C-alpha cells in the first residue's frame, strides 16, 4: 500500500488491504520527514525514516504526535460507542416482541425469548457491564449486522438468569445460546463470535469470581486450525473454566450446538 503522507503532525487514516472497504484500520502521522504508522486492528506500530537516516529527536516528536493521535482516536471511539448505546436504550422500550414465526427463528427451531423485532429484522440486545450497549440485527435470511460505531468487544446477549450453584455457559451465536438454554436450563452469554469469547469470559469472571464457567464452543471441524475450539479453549483457560464442543458424524457440515440439535444429536455437556 502506497500513500503520500502530509507532514502536518495530524493523524491520517487509510483502509487496510485485508479488511472491508472503509475499515480505516491503518493510521499514519508524519512530522519533520519522520512517519509513524500503525494498525488499529493489531496494535502494530512502526517508525519510518527517509533514506534510512535516523533522527532521534524527530522520531521522539513523531511518536508524541502518534500517541496524541491515538488518544484522540480512542476518545472518538468512546464517544461513538456512547452515542450508539444511548440510541439503543432509547429505541428498546418501543420495540415489539419478536414474532415466533420469523423465518430465522423457524429455521433454527428456537423461541424468541428476549428478542425483539423492527420490521423484518430481529433485534438482539447486547450488554456490556450490565448496560445495553449495542444491537445486532438478524434478517429473515440470517444476515447479521451490528450498529456501526457501537461496542462489540466484551458485549454479549444474555439468555436466562444467573442462579446459585448453576454454571454459566458462554457461546457464540444467538441460535446456539437459545438451544443450549433449552437443553440444559443453564444461563448463557452469547458472545456473537469466536473472537469475542475471551473478552466476554473475562468480563464475566471479573464480576463473578466464584461462578463456574463453561465455554460451549463451535466445532469448526471443516476449517483449518478449528478456530471455534481454539478460541473456546483459550477463553476457558483464561477464566479457569472448561471448554466443550459438539461432535458431529463424519461428513456432517454443522459446526455449533444448534446444528447438532437440528440433526437429532444430543445436546449434552
């Protein structure tokens, strides 16, 4: 990726070639012919000098500008998250309960429980530190979207309430969470995807130090490295819990507990 930096000490954002259009993951600050660039997604940061000639003072100033830009960016992110959360909390009371006949619910064989609906889209409330922070929408075709700018990391959809002596399950998707709750009666925190299992598990552990946590991972047995089980094991290990996953017959294409239930498998932990 080639860019021509403006030497103004301001932060300039660019799309990362491996991300979606408009991701603006790459940031660049250039001052006195020294550039500092990084990747919001990975946290990577590098300093670049012209012609390999290092100038410690110029590098120090450029890094200071980069740190200032990073703080400003984080403040911007937090403002946007707060704005989205306020919108969600304002809209939530006026949304009707989800229709049990919604195509996604019928396809997955699950009840609506705490889901609501806006037109043809299911509304999934995501909570962070017990506060409604974001929505995920699910279309009739199963397409899923989060509110742009809203918090995702560490936020989850709760199914059922915590009870003394009863384990808490942490899983990925909504259908999986509903299936697990139906089969076990256990409360479930739906983290939405494998990458969020660890942040959610850690957040729950911080609030409930003595709670038994079971990470009910997806079994991505048709994907190299099985990211579902890999992420599930990491999350369970980090909070002193255990990780379980569904086992599928040879040739089966399913990956999660809802898929297992759909083919008549026993959802047993």
